């Protein structure tokens, strides 16, 4: 005989609910995410922030020019007789460089000497006759005019003869000759260009100061009590040829223009250099650096250590074994460095490498970097 047990409906529902809870609990334990592990310690390189000696400068792109330059021209007509120098040779002032055939001009001098002798004799005779009251004063005056004209003609003939010899007007380097021996020169109204001579010692570097630096430069000049175009007291400048790592050429600022060009807002300046070794050749591009004031103390840090986001520029410093973010204000210095205006103090450990893996408050392991610069210009 089969018996059926009676189970109340409420008990069935409670039992089913309990089974569901047990199943969900088991699933939760199997799928639970493990607790996140602590971020690994980042290895960084640090450098102690220390004062450096800094020289404020204005850096400009310029070009080298000779201190003197002259075109040697044939001023009288004739055949070029001889060239007395080698192309590119350094010559002293007064050195004979070119000769034009002088025969015609020598004969002109002799002809005018003869005319002068004749007119002088005529004048003397007319003067004697006037004393004897045998001639009129007008005849004496006419003889005097002829004498003066003959003297002037002889002087002009001698000048033309001197032009047959072209000499160096100053010490300098003479370029290649433009005409050959035997060529007829001096026939054109402006003369014939024979060669160019340039004085390379001293040499100039011409540049233009941008509008932003004009006031700084004028303050520098005013501080030394200067005015006008000529610079009487020495303002140190340096010139470095582009692509050259050698010691810069040292000189002085010898010209500051009075007028700012309206179109560009720039001011023309010029540095003067002794250029004894001839490194600065005309036409070369050079970097002109003008010293502003006396050297001073400043905090310099590598430009690569400075980061930037929407909040501005910042760096990371190591406080013990923790990285801390610091907002900073900087301005460019020469080379790879920036000057710190605010945000850092001397002695703090600046993180200079590994900054891309660092965050504020993250654990770091530090190792020292190379020593900071002790002297730099900006």
C-alpha cells in the first residue's frame, strides 16, 4: 500500500530559496576578483638641486663680414701690363697689385711739363714788360691764367699716370683677379673691376636683436653709461661658427643701431673680433652671444626633467622613498638647462630620469645622476 506524505506549500518555497542561496554563494566564491597587489617600486635617477653660476646672454644668428672691403678698379684706360700678387694673398697697405701700361700717360706728363715751361716763360716776359710799361695789365693777367691752366693740366696728367699702378689701400687679403694680363681695362664709365681686397683682422659679426631683447640690451648699455651708435666701453660678446664645437671667438660689441626696423621690430648690432687666426671668414653664419650684466647664482635643472600638463610645468622630487610632484616656473638657459624661478629649493633631490613611470606618492628607488653644472650661460 502506497502512502503519500503531505508537505505544506510554505516549506517547499523556503527549501527552494535556501538551495538557490547555497548555489549563488558557491558561484560568488569561484568568481571573486583577488585583491590588487601593491605597485612595484620604480627605479629612478636623482640629482641634488644646487646653485650654479650663470651668465645672462642674448643669442643671435649673425653673419661674418670684413672690417674693411674695397673693390680695386681700373680708373684709366689701357692694357693690363702685370699682376703683382697671388690670388688670396695677404698684402700690406701700399703694396703694388696691378700695373696698366703707362706709356701714354708718361708722355702726357712730359707734354704738360713742356707746356708749363712755356707758359711760365710767357708770364715772366709779360711781367717784365709790364714793369717797363711796354705791355698792358690784361696781357699779364692772360699769361697768368695760361700758367695756372698749364699747372693744373700737369697735375691731372700726373694723377692719371698714378692710376696706372693699383696699390692696396689697407692691409688685407686680395681675392682672385677678375681680368688677365693683356686685357684692355678702364674703358667703361665706371671703370673695370680688377679684384676685391678685404680686411679680415679684425672681423665683424652682424646680427639683429629681436623686439623681445631690445629693452634688455638697451638696459645693459644704459647701465654702462653709453649712448649713441658707437659703443665706447667694452660689452663682451662671443661668436661661434655654426656646426663648430671649438672655443668661441671673444670680442666686444662696437655698434648698436639707433633705429628699430618697423617691419621686423629688430635692432642692428655688430660684434668686433680680432680674428687673428682667420677662422671668421666673410659670409660664414655665426652664433653671436652678447653678455648681459655680471654672472649670478641660479638654480639650473636639465630641461628633460621638466614635464607639462594642463596644470602647467612640473617636476618630480624624491622625498625619502616617495616621489612628489612639484609645480615649477622656469625660463630657458643656454644648452640643455632651464633656470628655476620658483617651485624648487637647493638641496632637494630632483628625479631626472624615469619620470614617465612615476606618479605623485609612488614608491621609488633612487640612484645618483651625474653632477650638476657649476657654470653656464643663458
